[in-house]
């Protein structure tokens, strides 16, 4: 039986382990933390939306969304820890010069994804707690012009079938439960310290506690630690696209009182440089779309990340969201979290084989792949089984057919050898 080690028990690692175990591989998940989903996954805003700037991005998100809607049936197990829930809120993408909506809507038309283009007046009508004021360009809060009056109004497009998953860590646990039911085993508090080779390719991993685990297949799904793991494998030079950890803060504020604790629409607000979505209790999570006026905080060492939200980050994001929802309450001290994304140059992930036979990567998820996690394992399994059967994905790319929606995706889209994809939004929107 082919032995596979999956490094990392985040939502993508658990999906990969599940799919490989179902394909008949003997799978060990190796996780340095004591539990599932403690990396980027635990901090995820878990927004599920279909708008990506490429055909492949939309195809995979549209397929994954069907899985979220049908989560217990998709997994085929009931996790006794509980099941994550998909909450459909719709998402409103506000117009901004930095976001090419027409490209996304042309892709929506190809897939038959429902949407509505809304004028400023329609936004006021539909979502009275939002203002359609135009503030462009996003500014730093200490910029003298931050509080300038709005300069006209904006519209946007609304995708009714988008939403969020209420508990991303539990979703990872659900995938882990499915992987376990399919035969995968997990080693916790097991930190990969070395990746050893044999004459034929990868040989397995050595753990920090000295244990050695042999394998025919090793998959790097280490989130923000992906580059460190690639360094251990000795394959960094094999990549035309690199991955880097980028610090992120997500803040929490009370929702608009007029909603009375109800969950409102999720919003992508390129006009102010933020995104936000409600929580099941009616609060609001606010994250960043990394506007040009904000300095990006790339980390040399993801373990050296300050995991507390900062006053500066809190002010930046909450004051921006308060411009969009003027009636929200802003707490007087930072509430929220800080974590890191694993980002590529074009904000599209790398799902690929490598020049080291048997060593694969599902990395560089760039702040936008939680939503796709139900199906990423299946994409990885297609690439891995092709390689095990003697295929050469670099020369003859594997295609993947989405089981529910029928799209055919050329997986070279995610190649480590690509030039940065010119169609990408080059942002967390992918
Ligand atoms: C603040 C934030 C908001 C986000 N919002 C969204 C969103 O709204 N929608 C969306 O689609 N995506 C979102 N994302 C992105 C999404 O959460 C990630 O793409 C996804 O969680 C990545 O999962 P993963 O399993 O690849 O990595 P991780 O969850 O980071 O898991 C990697 C695991 O590897 C383990 N590991 C690392 N090194 C080693 C080692 N040496 N040995 C053993 N184990 C190791 C870690 O402990 C960790 O558990 C967001 C991410 C962040 C940070």
C-alpha cells in the first residue's frame, strides 16, 4: 500500500488526507499542534463566495459551495464534535476602480451563477444599514483626508448564494473525522524537522522528537510554514512562484442596531479597502483587502508573529467599516485576532508535484482557499495519483472534473512553474 504523510492538519491538510485515504493510500497526518485547525484555519473569516478573476478560480469555488451546502452528505460522516454550518447571507461586492467586476460577471454568466447588479439606490433599499457613499481611494486613518466627505455614490453586484461557514476550526475537524473514518491516522505534537530522500525520491520525514516516518508520498500543507517545509525538502529552487507568510488582523465590532442581532449581508468593500461579514450572533468581523495605502506585514518567521490585534490595525479597519455602516458600535479597545496567510506573488495557490519525486505541495493559499477546502483534497489526489501512475503533470497537465457542477479544470493553473497569472486580481480576492 502506498504510504502518504500529510504535513499539517489545517482545513486543506485534512481535506487532502481524507481524499488520499479514500483513494486507498495509507495516510498519516503529522501536525505539530495538539489539535486540528490551529494554523491559518482557526483565524479564517470563512467567507464562501464565488468571485475570482479566473475561470479555474470560479469553477472550483462554485463546486466547493455545493459541498458546503450539503456538508454532512458531502463528508458522509457525522462528527461527534458537531458539524460546521454554512450560512447563506449573499455577498455584495461594491464597485471600486481596483476591482474589475465585468470580468467576474462574464465568468458568472459562463457558469450560470446567479447575481444582480445593484445601483446605489437599490443598495440603500435592500440594505438600509449600508451607505453606498463613494470614498475612493482607501486612505490611512491618520491621513488628513480620511474623514473627507464622500465623493458621490457607488453601486455593486450581489451574489445571493454566497455566505460563510460558522466555525472554520470545526469544519477542519469535520474533514479530519472523515479522513479518520477513511483510515487516516494523526500524529499530534509531531513537528517535521527533516525530510529525507531515497534514491527514488522522497523517503519520509524525521520529527523533532527524533522519530522517523517512512513514506512514498509527502504532501506539504503547512500553511504559513510552507516555505520552511520546502526548504527542508530541498526544493525551493524548483519554484517559479514563491510563498511568504503575511500578517493579518481581523477585528470584531457590534452590528448595526437596526438589524437587532440579525445576520446581514457580507460585503467586499474595495472602495474602503476592507471586507466584512456578520457572525451568527449579529456581530461583524472586519478584515483587510490590503489597499495600497496600508503597509503589508510580511513575516520572516511565522512563529514570531504577534498574535494580538494592534490598536493601529483596529482603528484602521473599524473606522473604515464605520464609514460604510455608520450606526455600528466601535469597542474602545481592540477586539479580534491576528494570524498569517501564506501568500504567493499572484495570490493564487500552488497545488502541484515537485522535482523531488513523491513530494507534493498544497500551499500559498493566499487568504482565499478556506472556501475551496472541501474539494482541494480531490484536486491534490488527482495530481498525486497521476504522478504515482507515471504521469508528468508538468508536461501533460492533469485535468479535474468537478463532480457536481461538471466543470473541467486544467490543474496547471496552480503550477509552481507558472509566471504570475496576469488575470489575477493580485489581492486576497484571487
Ligand atoms: C485572517 C484570515 C482570514 C481568512 N479569511 C478567509 C475567508 O474569508 N475565506 C477563505 O476562503 N479563506 C480565508 N482565509 C484563508 C484560509 O483560512 C486558508 O487558506 C486556509 O485555512 C489554509 O489552510 P491550510 O490547511 O492550508 O493551512 P493551516 O490552517 O495554516 O494549517 C497548516 C498546519 O500545518 C502545521 N504545521 C506547520 N509546520 C509544521 C511542521 N513543521 N510539522 C508539523 N505540522 C506543521 C500547522 O501547525 C498548521 O496546523 C483566511 C485566512 C486568514 C489567516
